[in-house]
């Protein structure tokens, strides 16, 4: 078992863990990971991303980073959500492979070894943990089944446990993912649409030991607009003009057909000024043109803000770059930038 030190080569595994108000579980979590890694003759690091916790999680994380050389800590100034916490972890991780897991002790780190063997044997890019015997409330289990079924119907993508936090990635694949909002729920789908190979592997799942789940009935409602967002992203990831342009063109075409018909009547000296179809045709052309113009503006906005969409600001990190003594803000990619010493 090899942990990461300052003079070593990049580790084989980076274990990325988003943390939000999990102070009670952090010591056990890191200890469990260390035990699991003893039988794996590979170097590793533990990247803990504090998502603006309001309890004493950050204090515990600082202590863990100070006493364990493999632990690295990054903390957001405020709660930004799991997607950006994962994005931060992916960007900061230095390992060849990245394992993500939740901080609530429900994900068993002993799953890493068989998941890694499966990833290599199947030659895939991402292995998702399938919680076959899930230890969660009936609400969470039912909501998950409905969610996975909906994704299967909408996208034709079959995955038994889309939202499992336990996943193993090739590092370059993880860093290629553009996550924000609730996109972390759809990582297997998004990666598949990007051309990466994804698979599932049955894993052990445990009951929550401390605190209560952050998943509530209110969060179920947020998954509906997220589904629509993902549908748009999967089909028109960086090309909003294609989406709006098609809709606008159809609407404008309906209007033009109406106006063409009225033009034929007008050429035959048939009065058209009082016909409702005239107003309808003009309105459709205007709406269609406006929709296309909206798509053009959206394209320009996406191009202008491509880098800014995924920025995050850190208030603390355990590993400032050499020559820096405090953290001010991230650079254009979200990486930390400190104040240089004289």
C-alpha cells in the first residue's frame, strides 16, 4: 500500500469525495479508505471537496490533511452543489484513475479493487457501481427506479443505477466531463453520448450511519427540469442555434405558407385584409424569426462564457502551489491562485 507524498510520482488512484455537512463520518471514512488500500499495491491520494459545509466538516478536513500525507482538501466559499464539487475534484486529482464515492459511509471502499479489475478486463472508460441490494429508504429506492426508467424511455439508455455516487473513471475521461447544476446524476448517459464506454458492476451498499440523507421529496422535483436540460445538452451540447433554429424555421415556414396562400388570393383580387389568417401568418413569421435570433444569441453567449461556466472559488486548499502562502481565487479553469510571497 503506497500513499502519496511530495516527492512521489502521480498516484495510480485519486479517490474524490464531495463533502457537505458530514463531520461525524469523516474520520471513519478516511480510516476505511486506508484499510481498503492496504491490500492494493498501488499509490493513492484522497481528494476531499468541502461543498460549503455549515457544520465543522472543514475543521475536521484540515486536521485530516495535516496528519495524513495522502489527504488533500479543497473547500468552496459557499454551497455550489455536487456537480461542481466533483468537477473540482476531477480537476485537482492527479491520479491515473479516479474513484468517486459519497462521504456518508454508505459506499464501501473495498469495492475499488473489483471495480478496477472489471474496468481493465472489459476495456471500458467508466464503471458505475450498481447498488443491487440498496440500503436506503423506500422513497429513495422508488424515486431512483422511476428516474432510471424515465432515462431509459427518453434516451434509450439502459443503466440500472444512474445516480450511484460510486464510480471509477479513467482520469482523462473524468476531466473531459463538463458538470454543473444537477448533471452529476446523468454522468453515465453524458459520457456515453460523448463516445466513452460505460458499464456497471454490482457493489456492496451500506445503511447510513450518521445524520440524515440530503435527498428529500423536494429534490425529486428538481430532477424533472434536469432531465430536460440533459436532453438539450445531449442533442445540442454546444449548438443551441441548431435547436432554436429548427423550431424557428418550422414556425416561420408555417407563417410563410399562410402568407403564400393569401398572396395567391390577393393576386386573384380576393380581399384578404380582414382575414384572421393574415395576422396569424405574420405572427408566425415574426415568432419564427425571433426564435432563430434567440438561438444565435445563445450560441454567442455559449462561445463567450465557455470557460466561465465551470468556475468555482475556493476559500481553502491544503496544497497551495509552491511559492504561495494563501488562496485568493481560482484561475480561468477554476484552479487555485494564491498570493505570491516576496
